[in-house]
């Protein structure tokens, strides 16, 4: 639903902007991006500078500078922060996401292909995915301890549900003719899976992966809030405990940037992988 | 019985067959879990017998503390979702109706939206303490986006000819909004509310779990983990409380799904 809506938005935008030359259009869209942000940052900075000091809201440029200092500062011990905290979080998140995605696609494909399996395990899946993934963190801690493997397993578990549901829907809604075609031409089951079934389900799977990637970051942070010794989430809680508000804001900014990067990365990959899909739909 | 219907009616799923298979699946899993635990294949310390977990999840309700925590979670969820709707629907409608306003706000939205809501917990915790307000603020921050974007799409998707026709019949601006824009955008808004509802519940429980001193199911689980007087018994309660959290989530999802089909069922759309 949302994809068609964005398309109508885009086509209407084309029509509206079609009268102006390209460089003007580019300038306008850059202005639309830069001006509001610059205005907000400017007002924020101004208020902080002019008003009596507000402990909870440091100036925006101080936050940005401090984050830079924290991540890449000249201090030797600080230098490690980028590797020791930032990359730790990213690594755990990526590993958990990958495991959860693979596992989710496998289960989802099985559910999508066989109606019997789907109907048998659907209530179980529906129930398990209704448990907020974060609520299972204490269970994971009790079962697997407080190490990194626990965190990766926890992220993988939480991420997999989005992928399972979307893959099952995508595989289940493939037109029967396409599957029969593979059988008629005696395509081997493995090739049928990789050349027919998975590509046809890809748009749905990607929708699941998009949601899952946002969830992966959230789960990674939550797992670092409880019982961790490194990672951005851990640094954030530490800063809170010591009432270091500037550091806290900087780590929050780091998480925001991370979220932004993940979001745009997945959008980019989706655009590349699913180019055929959108083109084929546009032609009809 | 189900096997006779399978080949010819493959395209038309039989409801009773699905229900029976589902029941069989749930029963089968419960029996397997019970046997695996009782026979000692997996240590009972890690996998208590399933029947005991079920019994515990009922006896939990005898605990006044647990009932208070459930009530607190549900209340926060309702307030948070309500405030999100009140904020997101007008904003989404505004953005959907005016392109320049949307383009102006878009940069800020695109920067705010990817921020994981839990990242705000430390700041809000310091500012507001660990009470209800803190939870509500974070829930609203998380739940606003799906409602806002779905409202935007819904308002944007309103048939322009219908609006033109209403205008040529002399209906005023507010009349058009009330009679055409709202009815045609309502199913979209409802979809947003359904998505936000599950996000809100997850975020409520997550915040309770993390933020020390809070109330709610998450806090209940978190407190249990903190008390180490009887490990096996504590673990049983953690399992039971987690299952209860899932059950509450499932009930809310079913309720909202039913509500959506009942009142907004005219809109044919895919189940995504």
C-alpha cells in the first residue's frame, strides 16, 4: 500500500516540478533540506547561549564536537572508543541481524510452501511473536549468561519474526502457475527455490528486512543497557549514571546517526536488488 | 477428514481444518516440551515442565503486585497511543494536504524517525524520573510515526475528482474535509494505529524493563531477575510473566484487528 502511495507522490512531484529546469529543482530540494535543519540548530544554539544555562540541553554544536572528540579524539585511551564501543555495537547488531534473517527466511519459506506446516505452526508463531522481544531478554540472560553470544542470539531471535512473517506471506502468495511451470520444465527443486520462489518473494522479504534492521539496532541497544561492559548503549547508561549530560547527548546523536545510516543503506540495497520489480510493475 | 478436502479445495482454505491443525500444533509442542523437560533430556533448571509454567502464569494473577503492574502497563499503553493519535493525525493531514509544508518538515522528520526510541530513555529518565510521564513520552515518540505517515498517504490519496465534485456542488473547505477527506483517509489512519499499537506495547514493556524503579510488567520481570533467593522458582515466574506479556500483546492485536475489519472493512487492501 505504502509503495503505491509513494509512487503517486513521486509522479505528482515530477509533474509539479516538471516546468522548472533541473538545476533549479536540485537547488530547491537542497534548500528544503538545509534550511529547516539550519534554522532549528541555529535557534537551539541561540537559546542555549542567551538563556541561563539549562543543564539538560547542551548546545547542538557542543554535542557534535563532543561526539567527534569521543570517537576520534587525540587521546590514546579515547582513540579506542570507536573500535571498542561503536564497532562493538555495530558488529553484534550485524551478526544478530544476519543470523536472524537467514533463520527467518528458512522458516518463512517452509511455512509459505506447505499449507499443512503453516496451519500447524501458525498459532505458535503468532503467539511467540506477540511476546515483545525485549521482554525475553531476562530469559536470554538466565539461559546464556551475560556474554556477547547471548546478545547476538537475542538480536537474532527478535529480528527473525519480522522476516518469518514477511517471507511466509511472500512465498505463500506466489502464483500457482509459476510453481507449476517449474515442475513442468523439470527444474530441480534447489533451482526452483533459488530461481523462482525466492526471487518472487523478494519484495516482501525486503519489507521484512527493513523493519528487522530498525529492530536490530533497538535490540542491540537494549541488550547493552542491561548487563554489558561495552557498546554505545553501555556508554549511554554510564553517562546517565554519572550525570554527564553532554556525553549522553553525544551518544544519543551517535545512535541517531547509526539509525540513519542503516536505514539509508537498506533503502539503497533494496533499490538495487528490486530494480526489476519496480520497473516490471511500472510497465504494466 | 482434512485430507479429503485437500486436493480439490487447495485454493480455498478450509477454516476448520486450519483450526484443528493449529490446535494439534500447539498441543504437540506442549507435549514435546513437557516430555523433554520431565525426562531430563534438557535440565529442568533451563526448561521447567510446560504444565508448571502454565499453572504459574495463572497463579501470578493472585499476586497483587502483578495485577498492579499489568494495569500500569495497559494504562501507559492506552495514554501513549491516545496522545500519539492526537498528535499524528493532524500533522499527517497537514503534511498530506500541503506539499510545501511537507517538504519543509521532511528533513527534520527523516532525521528524527530513525532514532531508536530506547536511546531517549536516559535523557527522559533524568528529566522526568521513572514515573508514568517518562514512559508516555518515549511511547509517543515511538508510536507517532506510523500513524503520521499513514495519515499522510491516506489524505494524499483522496480522489481529486471527488474533491472537485464536492467543490462544484458548493461544499466549503471544512465540508470537504469532513465528508470526503476523513472518510477516505480513515482506513489508512486505522492501519497506522494498528501498527503503532503493537509498537507502543513493545516500547512500554521495554522501557519498564530497562528504567529502574518503573512500574509495569517489564519492571515486574526485571525485579524478579534481581531477586536471587530461589533461582528455579524465579525462573519459572520470569517465564510465566513473559508468556503473560505475550498473551496480552496477542489479545490487543486480535482486538484491534477485529475492530479494523468491523469498522473499516470496506477498504480492500493487502495484509502487510
